[in-house]
């Protein structure tokens, strides 16, 4: 098992694992998050081809559009 | 300017603050703030900015007060149902603090009026509920070098960031609006009323910090919280060199209305 930090919490994962797969195991879809991998933004079209490594730090930033109505 | 004895008393708790003082209160008094949306977020922002003595508050909203708004839009009262939100907001602001000059725009924030609206203001507060408008506010502010506070809420969650020229913008983080229906809005998925107050008061505090120069703003940071377990998180960000509006090779050079915005406008008109 490898360890990846997702939103500051350590998750144990089995590699190889793509960013898309990690997003889905965190109950999200690629359309509803922006992703920082080790502090760098990853374009959405690169989620499927971005492989994660042991020790990676991932920030899943969720779209939040409410406010007025 | 010289404060009257009544003003010194009214603002005494600000004046007592070492980081604000008379000088900071004067800056608040000469500040011009535009609040976009007089709803869940706009309500607490407007109430606190009014109480704080912000000299000029602009408020734009095309909606009227609905009964379903009152669970969280605390600037609107039961007798206001059916009234234009900007008028309802203006009435409360004037009652809280007659020092404040209120400029109302009973209109939607669009690609056509965005530049004209933000031009006269020092700081803009996003209290809107649609992604296309949030991106429009970002693009207009980035292009004109205007600082602004982004805010978003949903269910039990909230997020906010502050942009100053040269720091990470909303598009640095969220490249473009999500596809329609990928992410629900509050009117679709609900929101705990107090969440609007939690997030809106953070935006109001950022606005007052901006005006007074006190402390450190939420620039290059995204603050998000979940009220179910009351966890707060601040994620460090940096300007994204691939950002479509403020990156090294910007592809967005003029304002455009998103497709979703047209749907929303259409829906609003059909609701009216």
C-alpha cells in the first residue's frame, strides 16, 4: 500500500492510480473539482493520464457556486 | 475628516482597535464597496459594512425578495416579500447607519455593464449564486485591476478567497465554469442558513481589512469550511501561469456571457 495525502488526510491507496481514479474514490467527479498536485494545478484533461506516486499531496478543491438565491 | 461626537461613539469599538483607530475608521468612511447580489452572502456583508460605516455601498441585484429567501438572507424581513432586494437592502442599511450612501442597481451583473459598474469602487464582493457570473466578476476585476472577494456556499460548506492585482485569481484555481448540472446551486441542493452568515461575515471582514490595511488578506489562499464537523482549511495557492485570464498567455481578453448565464436569465424571466 502507498500513502497519499488528500486534503491533508492520509489515504492508503494501491498504485498505479490515476488522478481520475483518486477523485472517484473520494466520491467526486472530475467535473466538480479543481486539483493541486504537490502545489501545482493539473488541467482537467490531464487527470486520466496523471499517475500518482507514494507521498503525493493532493488538494481536491470543490466548486461552490451558491450565494444569492 | 473630523468625526462628530456621535460618530466617535458609534465607531468607538473600531477606534479602540490598534490596527484600525481613527485613521482606519476614516479609511472605512471614505471606502467605496460594490456588493454583487443582495442574497445569502450579500445580506451579512451589507449589514456589517453598513454598521462599520463604509462611506459608499453599491448593491446590485435583479431579484425580488421571495419567502424562501428569509431562512438565510437576514437583511430582508417578512414584509419585504415581493420587494426588490436592492430596495429592501437599502432600507435596512439606512436604518442601521444613516452615514452610509447607498447606490442601488436593480439589474443583473452582465458582460455589458460589468466594467461600468466596478469602475467607481475600491473593492468588489461576489455574493452571487451562479458560476458564469462568478467567472464574469473575476474576469472583469482582473482586467481592470480591481480587488475582490470571491465567496461560494453549498449545503454545509463555504469557500472564499481574496484577489488583489497580481495574486491568484478565481480562474487560476477554477479554470472555467463546471458543466451545467455538474455542481448544484443552493436553490437546487439547499444550504444551512447560518452558512451564509459564516461565509458572508468572513467576506465582510476581508473588505474591512482591505480598507484599513489591517492584517493579512486571504490572497493566494482558498479558505474552505465544512460546518458539519466545523473544520476549516486554508489551501495555499499561487498564480497559475496557465490561467486563461491572468496567465502568461491569456486567451480571455474580453468579457463574455456564459451559456449557463443565459439559461439563468431566461429562467429568472420566466419565473417573474
